[in-house]
């Protein structure tokens, strides 16, 4: 991995903002999560896995040396069960749900920027984030016309409209030139029980 330190005096070559300097990681990039998900799914199938979507597990019952996994689409008999439900575990496993909490992450997309503004704000069209505990993450849309911006507006879950307002204020601290650019989309990370 190639990393360059960017001093405050040079930082506008990387990000058009008055930050405190930073680092550029040459190999840093964005991942198309839907394509990644599809590739993982196909690989798992090629390795012999059988996948069932939209089958939320409601209960796991041990019977002797085996498990009955009760889903909304029926029951599965299994020798082993691996629970990998992250912070969305809910009542399925009180042990896990007490230990791993969901922290919602929100995103906004802006209307297309006026010509030339992206060249000033993000001249290298890079993925950019800061290093605070509650960090932000931002990138241009793939066609380079819109700014996408994500962060965690609050520890608790809030509605998309409230989140969008808080994210917009955060983004304007970084880039005051975006104050009057309108938000066209706002969304949050999808939770299991939102499906
Ligand atoms: C906005 C954002 C940006 C991120 N960026 C990065 C990054 O740049 N790099 C990085 O390394 N990580 C990043 N992460 C973190 C990374 O996405 C997570 O750490 C990772 O996805 C966790 O994987 P997992 O398989 O443990 O859980 P998840 O991917 O959350 O999968 C849990 C699955 O369990 C399912 N589930 C829950 N309950 C049930 C149930 N009862 N029955 C059936 N299914 C159930 C859910 O639907 C879900 O599909 C990011 C996360 C977010 C939200």
C-alpha cells in the first residue's frame, strides 16, 4: 500500500477544504457492494452452498446433537449452526443481541453540482473520509456529477429526513460551497427487519 502525507498547505490538491492535512492512500477505492455480494453468493453456490433469501430465522432449537432452525419460510434441520446476524440479531439470540448493537449509517446524494465545482472540492475524484470516531465518508457519484456523503447523525436511529438535515450540516462544515446544493436522495443501511 502506498501512503503519502499531505500537509495542510498542500491539501487543496486533494480536498477543497480547510482541514488539517491528511494522508492519501493510492490504492484506496470504492467497492460496488451489490456486485461484491453477487460474486460472494455465486462463489458460495459453486462451493456447494444452498442459499435461501427472505427466510428470517425466528428460532433455533437443539434436539440431541442436531438443530432445528425455524424460518419464516419453513424449518431446516442442521448439524451445525453459525449465527452471523451482526447487530440485527433481535430476539433470535438474546446473548448476542446484548453484545452487538446496530448503529445506523445514513447517506445523502446531492443534485448535480455546477460545472467545475467537483474539480475544486474533490479534484482527484477520490473516496475521502476523516479520522474522527464518528467519521464521515464521501465520494463523487460514478459519473462525477454529484456528491455522495455518509455519516452517523446520531447513536439512536432517526428518520431519513432528520438524518439528511444533520448530514447536510456536517457536509457544509467541510464544504461551505455546498450550502445551497439540494439533497435529492437520503437513505440508511438496510436492517434485516426492514425487508
Ligand atoms: C455505511 C457502511 C460502510 C462501511 N464501510 C466499510 C468499509 O469500507 N470497509 C470495511 O471493512 N467495512 C465497512 N463497513 C462494515 C462492514 O460492512 C461490516 O463490518 C460487515 O458487513 C459485517 O459483516 P457481517 O457478515 O458480520 O454482518 P452483515 O453484513 O451485517 O450481515 C448480517 C446479516 O444477517 C442477516 N440477519 C439478521 N438477523 C437475521 C435473522 N433472524 N434471520 C436471517 N438473517 C438475519 C441480515 O439481514 C444480514 O444480511 C461498513 C458498514 C457500513 C454500514
